[in-house]
C-alpha cells in the first residue's frame, strides 16, 4: 500500500487540490498521507472559488488549502506522484530524475487521459474537471489500497 500520495498540477489552486480533496474523501486505508503541489504554484493562494464551489456541490469536503511549490524533497518522500498532463512529466523528472517509476498521469487508467486546466474558465469547465478527476480517482483507489501499479 502507498502511504504518501502527491498530486501535482500547474498552479496548485484548481486541479490538484480538487483531486486531493477527492482522494481524502475516498481513500479508506488508514495512514495514507495525501497532498498536492504545483509546478508553477501560486504560492499561498487559496483554492480557486469555483473549484471549492464544485466540490461543495458534490459533497466533497474542501480542506483549508494554500498553494505550494513542488520541490525535490516532496518528490523523494512521495511513493506515488500523479500528474494532470504529460507535459508536466518532463518538469518533474528534470527536478528529480530519481522519481521515474513512481510518476504517472492521474488519467493512466482512462487511456492516459489528460485533465484540462479550468483556470479562468466558467463553472462548467470546473464541473467537467470534477467529472474527469472523479473517474480517475476512483480508478486509482484499488492500487492505493493494494500498492500495485502496472
């Protein structure tokens, strides 16, 4: 079982905190640390209001969130690192080449689905992001509980 999950997007105010909240709600295994960060984080910014609103609409508790910049230490400590877009892989592996093998798209089990950034878009874009992330999170749950990846 993985005990440390890190979810990454660009600014750490929309996609990754939404996914973090969904994982926190759905992971049943005790002792799993779930966090998020951004490649170009909007440091200390709260979760986007539309992201928070969409989570609330779907009864997903939104924890207190402050955007943070991903760093090499976070990548070292994480046992599983989930990204939103393939292009983010290069940034992460450049920062921490040793992370190879534990970095995957969050949409891996959805035919390598990339999650579009809803930042500065209407609420409908955040709803679509929620729907995509919801399926992806559910697809990862068995692997988080068993610790197996393919």
